C-alpha cells in the first residue's frame, strides 16, 4: 500500500524533470531578471558604484520607512561598517504592478533607479531605456 496514495492512483510525478527550463520557480526567474538588469549596467557603471550586493526578497519588511508611501519595490541600504551597499528588490510587489510581458522592463527600471542613486546621476543617464 505504500506505493499508492490514499485514492489508489499511485504516486504523482512531476510534469517536468528537475533542471528543465520550465521547472524553474517564479522566484528563480525573477532572480534571473535582476541579474540580467545588473549585468546590463555593470560594464558602464560597475567601477563607479563600488562594492554593491544585489539581492531579492519576496516582500518588504512590515515596518516601512517614514519617507516611503505605499509598498516599496526595492530598497538601497548604504554601506556601513565595512559592509558593502545593498540593493534589494521585492519580487511580489513588482510582479503585482506589471504584466508578465512588462516585468523585465520594470525590474530594469527599479535596478536603474537604485544604481542612479549610488552613482549620483539621473536614471535617464544611467540607462537610456529607462522608463520605456
């Protein structure tokens, strides 16, 4: 009886094998979009932004900062006590604000805004495709 489930149909198997491109989770695909956006900006701005870590989280912490209105799409944490600066993008708020086809552009714009803040230039100078 251990080889069958309680309905007698047998064990279920995954539809796609592990490691297949279609088996990637939404979080993994979102991480890839962030990495692509960073890789796109790094050749031109990487030497100016210094030590930076880029990361993702599902949702922002429940305590918003006083200057933020609404739910943030990302945050920039400045360098502190030898730690590098960190740019964190929040997956769920970004996914909720964009259609699937527009998601790469929104991720690129959020990364561009934070990199622009790091290097002290307007986002339009950091990425000519910003906002399009």
